[in-house]
């Protein structure tokens, strides 16, 4: 190899490795992960860019049985501040995910896959996680105890420390894969919930899911969303998510995936300074389909501007 080519290669290696992070032994080439429910199983986005540039990919929330979700309309736009959704965990069920969606996803993306799991009882969580535990193509289980859009489940588990600990115990008993509990911001004491999960054996925490919100159509004099309330996400929740990530970082020793309102590489750096090891991008994928790619492209340049040598150096420094 001539001198010039070897310098280019060294530079490339350095560019990649200074963005690399680790979640419970799983290596991510960069900290950027599309958030569950905003990226499906990657197929539509694979038409826009090579998914293999992502750090990891969290697929759509999966349940024991197939679900059709909530009645329409289930999206309310909130301009540049974000959106409200009440999709209600529409998904084809874990068997179909394992037989069809996961193999198809693996042809498009060979990096770490995060399986997002929801349930309506401890049995549901145990069954779905046990199935996903057998899948070679899944690196991390992300257990959603924070969905605001379903009755008798989801968020009910994530707003009480004991219930959050019960789900954590149940899931840990059926899997060898790292378990990340996905928490709800709709609580007064996020640290108490995170500590309960840590004590129950969680390997990490992902936060936040959406905040309960509402919009009214003033012409129809009715809620925009058929379900009346929905989960608010996007730019407007960023400061709240950041505060909660920081609180959990101070209250536990667990690695954190920070999520909520992230739209830029600057937001990623801020979220990591607050305590996140990696980040998930949600609503931004829906308004700017190239959001994750643009953030990843910009990160090395931003690290240079901020004189950050290795992205790991900033995790939890504030
Ligand atoms: C349309 C939509 C569907 C979602 N579905 C799920 C889901 O299935 N499981 C889950 O844990 N979170 C789900 N979420 C929450 C996101 O993963 C994320 O936690 C939340 O939107 C906050 O991030 P953001 O502000 O970047 O959107 C969904 C969000 C949206 C907007």
C-alpha cells in the first residue's frame, strides 16, 4: 500500500472507531439507533440509504399475538414541535416477526438488532421474550413498559416501581440476552422506577417513550385522535427527556439509551453528555426520513469542532 492510501485507511479507521460505543457487550459502530415504531422493520428506509451505517436498529414493538392497533385517526401533527400518535402497538405478532420480518431485516441490516417487546401481562412479556431469546439475529431485548396507547398494559407497568421490577424479573428469567427496560416519562419520580429495574436485574435502561398529550380540532369540536389522548414525541420533549436521562444516570450504574426529541448531531452530543451511551431517534424519521443518516454523517465533524477525540469521553460528564 502506498503512503497516501495507508493514511486514508488510518483516517477511516479512526473516523469509525471514535464513534464506536458498547451496550452490555454489544458493539455499535456509532451511537445512533432508529427508535421502535418509527422505522418499521427497515424496509422503507433501505430504499433511501444503506441501513448498515446505523449503530443499531430497534424494530416495531412486538406482542405475543398480532394486533390491529387503535381506530383512525391516530396521528395529530404538532408542527415543528413534534407529533402525537396513538397507533396502539399494531404489529403482526412475535411468530410472524421471527419467521418473516426478522429474516428480511437481516438481509438489509447486519448490525445489532434491538427487539422491542410489549405485553398486557407478565405471561405475555415472558412468552414473547422467550421466543425472541432464541433468535440469532437479535442482540438486545428492549422491554416497553411505557406505551401510553393501550389499556390494561404498557404504561401501567412503567409507572409503578414494583410493577416495573416484576416485569424485569420475569423477562430476565427467560433470556440470556441483555435486557433494557424502556421507561415512561409520565411519572413524577423516574429515578425510583429506574432503580427498581436495576435492582431486579435489568442490564440497561432506555428512556423516554412518549408523553401523554392531546389536540382538539376546533372546527369539529372533537379530539383530533380517535382515542382522545396519545403519545407526544418529537422536538418539544427533548428538554424533558434530557432531564430524565440525567436523573437516571445519576441514580443508577446502568447504561442508558437516551431517546426523545433528538433531531441533530448536536442533540446526540447533548444527550450523551447527560448520561446516554447511545441514542434513539423517533419522530424525526417520520418528518425527515434521512435524519439518522444525516446525524451520523455530521457527527465526526461536530466532534472535531467540539475537540472531542472519542465520543465515549463525553458520556455522563454533566
Ligand atoms: C408512530 C410511533 C410509534 C411508536 N411505537 C413504539 C413502539 O412500538 N414501541 C416503543 O417502545 N415505542 C414506540 N414509540 C416511541 C418511540 O420509540 C420513542 O420512544 C418516542 O417517540 C420518543 O422519541 P422521539 O421524540 O424521538 O420520537 C413510537 C413512537 C411513534 C411516534
